[in-house]
């Protein structure tokens, strides 16, 4: 008798989990991996799309290429999840699972604040990044504002990375002196858990003439007049507004009753939900870690270890450590790194490695090891 495991979502978390389970338990489990998309795209590849350095075909790894023992990929849209019965309905069928793992990530709500849809752009979705690829070359002067529209949001350094990469882009085009770049953030510093990483970003901003507006939230966009409005009523005129959209769980999760206060609560040690044999990993949860691929991946690993120990009856697995290394683009082909550990110690540890060309090579290697492991390429 094999155990049927259904994994919803083949992003960072779902891909890592299915890979680990296939390697360790192929003779004991049947894994169904479900995703609505054709393939996987790293979050950081949105920068490649936005600046026209790579095409979608170049950055996407197709799910059809997944050939792993005991894993069957299905390109379907999950429309209903019953966490009590561990039953999933998709646009193509119904699945009953012994073990269900929800790894559906976070979606964006472009309807808030009012005016965002008409008055701004974004680089958080593949479509948004591709649209910007055609818009950026038309920008020759004026004010570019990158505004965080709500918390939590994926990859906390990404808005500042975008500012540093935009700076580089405008310099290369010879128009930088005509353009102001501003990041509006609800936080007091660029990446709150990492004082050293934040300092490096602020130093780079000072060097490059980029403004960081701390502890400010944009609550409205006046699209007609091209003005972003802060909570206290202050108006910031812009020529190009790039918003970090409001994040939410996918509708299917919202309808399932799994989420509480917006996100799926999980046990800190093993990512179990309050429903027996139902787990949740990555951005879809309220686990006390940032919404980033490296934490979704380490959560996938932790659930895999937990299930391997359970199905082999082989003792206690290591608890989830909430650890991961985040790479930060500084422009000029240099990348820094924050090694964050959110759960193992009494306080969050997040030492920073200064940006370097070697850091950029390490980040590229990070990406290619994942693609090799998950897609066998
Ligand atoms: C600009 C940018 C830069 C980033 N840079 C980094 C970085 O450098 N490092 C890093 O670690 N993270 C980075 N991230 C964040 C990272 O991409 C996400 O945090 C990560 O992908 C989350 O993994 P996940 O497995 O939880 O969800 P996802 O990877 O988002 O996967 C969820 C999957 O569920 C699928 N899905 C959703 N709803 C349904 C449905 N109803 N039916 C079927 N399938 C569905 C989706 O298609 C998707 O494939 C960045 C993000 C952005 C936007």
C-alpha cells in the first residue's frame, strides 16, 4: 500500500518537497504535484525580464520536463480544497490525499489602492515585468517612485534591488542625471532583520543619489495627476510609479477555511496546519519568516524530513530552522548576501556579505543547482 501525497503548487516549496520525497520514499508514496502554470520562474528572474536581459522562454523551466520516480505532474487549476476530507477539486478532476501539502504561494491584489491599476506598473508578476521591459526604454527624464503598498510582501530587499538596477539601467542609457529615483517603504530601514545589509543599501543609495523614504505607506494613487498619496496626506508626484502590490492567499485557499487572518497558520517546527495530515509551506503561510523562495524551500525540506521520519517510523526529524540565504542585487554586476536564521536562536541572526562579482556568480550557481535538482537539467 502506497501513501498518496498531493502537493498543490510547484513553486520553490512544492518543487523542493516533491524532489526530496521522490529521492527518499519513491517505493512508498504516490506524489501528485499540481500547478496551473506551464513552468517555474524564479522571483529574481523578473529583473531579467524587466530589463530585457532574458526572455520568458529563457527563464522558464517547463513542468513537462519533470521526470522523477513516484512524482506525477498535472497542469490543473485547484478550485476547491477540503482540508478535513483532504480532498482537492481541480478544473480537471478530484484528488483524495492521505497527506495534503498546500504550497500555493501568494497572489496579488491590483485593485488596491485605488488608482494603482491605471496609474502604475509592477515587476512582481511575469506579465508586469514583461510590460515594463517595453516601458523603461521610453523613460528619459522625471521622477521614478518605487512604492510598497502593503505588508507582508515577497522578497523584502526586492524594491531596493529594483532601485539599484534602475539606476544602473538609466546610467547605461545616459539619462540618469535627468531622473530621480525614490523608494517609499513602511519600514525604518531597507531590510529590518539585517542592519548591515540595510547600511550597505543606504550607502549605495547615497553614492548613487537614490532616496529612501522610511516609515511611509502609500494609501492612494491619483492616476490622472500622477501623484502617490501617503497615509498622512503628503503627495509625491511621479512620472513612473512601480508598486509592490498587496499580497493575498489565492482565492481557493481563502475559500477553504485554511487561512486565519489572511494566511495559513502552521506549527513552527513541522509546518503542520490545524487539520490532521495537512501541511502548508512557503508564502501561503503565516510562518514567522519572510516571504521568500529560500524559506519556502527550507520549509519544503522540513516537511519532507518530517514525512520521511513518519513513513519510515525512524524517530524525530530536525525541526524547521527558518533559515536561508537571500541574494541582493546592487547593480554593476555585484550581489550581496544575507544569511538569515529566524527560528533557531533567541533572536534573529542575519549576517551580511558585502556585494561582489563573486556573489553574482554564487547567485547564478544557486539558481542552476535548483534547476538541476528539480528538473534534472
Ligand atoms: C521581484 C522578485 C524578486 C525575488 N527575489 C527572490 C530572491 O532573490 N530570493 C528568494 O528566495 N526569493 C525571491 N523572491 C520571492 C520568491 O519568488 C517567492 O517568495 C517564492 O516563489 C515563494 O515560494 P512558494 O513555493 O511559497 O510559492 P510560489 O513559488 O509562488 O509557487 C506557488 C505556485 O502555486 C501555483 N498556484 C497558485 N494558485 C494555484 C491554483 N489555484 N491552482 C494551481 N496552482 C496554483 C502558482 O502557479 C505557483 O507556481 C522574489 C520575488 C519577486 C517578486
